[in-house]
C-alpha cells in the first residue's frame, strides 16, 4: 500500500531525528534529580520546553513580559496540545519579574533575537555565579552576545532545537513538529553541564544530545531557516508548501546553498542542502514558521539575526549573497509596511479623538 502524505511526513521526520541524535550524541549525564529552570521567553517554543520540564517533575518558571498568555498560565496553567491532538493541562509558575532567575540552576533563553539584549540585561543583576545559561534561539551569535552581557557570571552554552510549536490562544500551545535539541560545549566542565541538560530534556520527552561541533548545527539551522522561514513568510504558506511546490523547493535550495557556501568559507561543511530543507519542511509541514507568525501578528521578525547575520558573515569572507539579500530586502519591506500601517491607524485614531473632543 502506498503511504499517505502524513505517513511519509512522520517517517522522514523520525528517520532524520534518529540519525541526528545518534550521530551527535556523547555520553549523557544521569537525570533524576529535580532541577530549577527559568525559561526566558514565553513564546510557543519556550512554553513547550517549560511544559515538558514541568510535567516531568522539575520546578519551572516561565519568564516574560506581562501578557494575556502569561496571565492565562498564572490563572489556569498551560494547555499543551500533543501531536495526536490530546490536551494536557500543566501547572507551572509564570512571572514578569526578572528576579525569579536568582534561584534558578539553569536558564533557557528562547526570546526572539531582537529581544535578547533587553531580556539578558534585565536578569543580569540576579543571575548567580556559575548558573548554566543555554540559548536555543534562532540565528547566529546568540551565545557570544549573552556571554558579553553576563560577563563571567554564568556558563553560557550554545544550542539549537528542531522542535516546533504554535500558540493557539493565550494559555494554549500546540506541539506541531518534533526534532532533536543539540547542546554545545567547548571545555570539559561545559561537556558535563551539556550532557546533564541533554539527559534532562530527553527524560522530559524532548530528545537531546550534547555535541562538541555545535557551530555546524547552528549554521545548518540558520541555512534552513533562511530558506524556509523567509519563503513561507513572504508567501504566506505553511512549511509543508516548500515540500509540495517544486518551484518553492528549488528557491529554498538556492537560498540554503548560498548560506552553506558561507559556512564552508568559515571551515564548516554542511553537506547538500536540498535534502535537509526538504526533510525539515516535511517534518514541520503543518507549522507556520515563526517569521510568518511574526508578520501576521505585526511583530518584528528575526530577519537581522538570520538573513542579516548571514550577509554579514559573507562580507567577512568576500562572498556575495544575491538570493539571501533579496529575501532580506523583501522581509524588511514587509516590516516597514506594517509599521507604516500602524502609524497611519494611530494617527487616524488621534485625529478622531481630537475631532470628538472639539
């Protein structure tokens, strides 16, 4: 019997997931003791990690700006919709007070990259010496920026995750795609921390591994994100459209290969990108990329930390980025249009109020 689209999607996703974790897994630490986590960034992925860790018995606080989502979690907990459609209500702490990080053993940074500096600056006075800080954000340069802002107060680990989620409404998050989380390390003390975190995540149902070559995986995700996020945001389509539309897949391959050439010039080999883009699009077919969600919600995108960072890296090695530069220019134009519309409506409302008062 010929497998359905859904069956093929899950088969490829799990094959890719198993290959990645098996290829990169080091000796993992033992998990069992309850840990105190603060997840910085209550977006869809941050909420997913917080829910999984809280459900497995860890003390978790979700930290972010005051919002309806945070209010809903404080009042009623977080509803997590699994990939099979089942719903689980998970209780956890949620706060907008940076001081909550003072009691944390580990911080997981999952704010949008445009918010990194503000978020880390706000918690910096409260971070204890030696605290583990893991960034799983999109884009390039996140760990370096966090290290700079925290000075030597914490052990900062770079990482990358292939998990996918969407926030359906305040207090409700759907787990829409599954993939490995990879945690990087440079020295032995960080290897132990990375292994312990990987074991903890895996025990919570989020498959993870500690790896010494994290830069390769960060570049791989940046290349795939530049292709899929950029095209889906501009086209208004879910990720699966890349796999279903040959023209979009060709365009995505061009963008990802352009990024891979820049990684190669920096000594990082990513391999052929078409299969990697296709597998990611299939594994997250139902997901609307974070960049698309940002545009639809009128929020700034991560174009600078993804496309902009690639363009900057290319300039440092003397390479051009014609495809990525076009995508970046179009995304920036979309953001300007949103800002212009907001300013236009705000000005209209202001004039209406003044007319009413007159």
